C-alpha cells in the first residue's frame, strides 16, 4: 500500500472507534427517561444507582447482574456514565 492508503485506514479506524464510543454512550443514555435535563439525568442516575445497591440476590438474578456488577455500577459517581 502507498502512504496515503495507510493514512486513510488509520483515520477510518479512529472514526470507527469514536463511533463505537458514541454509540455506547447513547445506549446508556437511552435507559433514562426522555426529556430530562442535565440535573434530571444526574438525579436519575444517583437514585437508580442507590436502588441497585439495595437489591436482593433474587432481584439481581432477575435483572441478570451479579452482586459485584451491581456494586461496581452502584458505587459510581452520578456524573460518570
């Protein structure tokens, strides 16, 4: 390949990676109710993460999470995705 093709492939792969990150972020935001502003979204995350920490083993099994996964997500600060 010539140098120009290598540059194009590198740029294209970077665009694909950026698109995957954006799509993962959008997927996370889709779980929140629509029409929320920034503070509403923060409150929603804070509330749902606190509730996640209180679920019983049976409830966690119902939603397909392990206790470790629930703790990892539940202990995240509300401003992080």
